[in-house]
C-alpha cells in the first residue's frame, strides 16, 4: 500500500494530521497488520505568493487573512490547544510564516536520496522547526541545518538547493493536487483510489486503512 500525503510545512492541521496518522499506523501494527505501507509526502503551498527571504510573524499573516489580530489570536490559540492534545508543542508567538518552496524541494531531495522513511523524519523536523522553534523554514541554511540534525548531509543539500533541482518535482506535486481536486490539506490519498481529507481522528484513519488493506 502507498499513501501519498499532500501537506505544507507551515500548515498546523498538517502537523496534527501527520501525528494522528502515525498513531493510526502504530495501532494497525499492534493489531497484527503486517502489509508494508509506504508513506510519501507531496508538496502543497498554502501561500505560494509568500515572498522569498522575507519571513513575517505568523500572527500578522493570520490577521491579514482572517480579518484582524483578535481573530488571528483566537485561531492560533485553538490550534495550539488541539496540537497539545496530540503531544505537539506549538509556539505560535514566535512562528515565522515563510515561503515553503525550499522546504518542499529539500523533502524531495530526501525522498530521492534516502527514501520515504527518512523523508517523513525530515518532514517532522521541518514542522518542529517552524511550529516549535520559531525558525525560518524558507531559509536554505535553516533547512540544511535541520537535515544535518537528523543525520543527513546538510552541506550536500545546501549546495543542491543553490541549483534548480527539485522545482519540477514540486510543480508536479502541485499539479497532482489540482488533478485530484485537492483544495485543502492535509489530504491522504491511498493507492491513488481513496482520499481521506483533513486531520481526522486516529480511529477514522485506522478504519479507512483497515478497509483499504482488506480490499
């Protein structure tokens, strides 16, 4: 089975959805399901117009999008509380909204050179960098450092990011989302046949995966 997850590094529900999906896979393993499940992350950009090299406080971005600072703070407080219930630490007061194209290219590099499991670990680190550590995930040096922290060759990745490598793959992911009519993330596509939209509860993921495995 292959599960493709369209998500963005700066999407709070994508981080929450990833954690819940990971927990669902663990539940399946405990139930005795032994069929291998390959999980691959696909690129999606919540704000492709975000300027490169100009990160902004996330509360400002949310205020602009949702009609004011008060509403933005309410939304951020809500997702922070939900994340905490899934053992994820959000520090939205220091989070920096940035263009995520470099992060998505780096994730393709990890997939191509190291495989899906390493890509998933890298995805988790980049999300933690944004949501927990307040780092600029639109900065090539930050992305390369995150790679080094999980045991990858950050220097090689940093040099790779100075080229145009990975741009075509990211565009293919974005086109793939359009083709599948994915307009919100996270979206989980199972064997290109079943779509699970959103950060569902663990039980929902388990039930859908069980049905798909049985079929």
